[in-house]
């Protein structure tokens, strides 16, 4: 999760829906996320807005600047772009490996950079 990004639970009446964030998720700078769930092996580009109670299923690529409205559900293996966001491509099964490797490389870079003081 890069700088300038905000993650917060979605309000539902006087309560909040928990935000579930699975493994190998990479979120770039300046995103605002109020989703209910983000699956495994998901990439979210810079400056994205993910609306209240959205569900992004496994193995998805959300392109830079995408805006997903409230209650949007993104199917697995989808590439999404636009404002409002829409599925532009079904990703091949091999995308799961590529997305996993991207997230792990980003994490390794984070670990190697050390703490910021």
C-alpha cells in the first residue's frame, strides 16, 4: 500500500462493513478505498477510487485512475478501467502468477528500503 492511499470500512446504516483484504494485493499511490473485499492477487493502480461495499474478486487488475461506484462487483480475472470502471478484458489464467509475482516484488522492495525516518 503506497503513500497517500486511504483504506476505510464502508458505512452501512449506523454500523460499518469490515474491509477484507486478502493476500498479494498491491495498491499504488493516492487511492481511496471503501470496499468490502479485495481478493487475492489484485493490482490497483494510482489514483483509483473504490466505492463503498465494492467487491473485487481474485486475480484482477484495476488500471490507474479507475473509479468504481458503490456496490460494484468485479468478477475474477478481470482488467478494469474508466470512470465509471468497466471490465475491458478477461485475463488469462496465467495472470494469477504474474499478479502474485508483482505483489511479492513490491513487498521485497519495501523490505529492502528499510524504515523511513
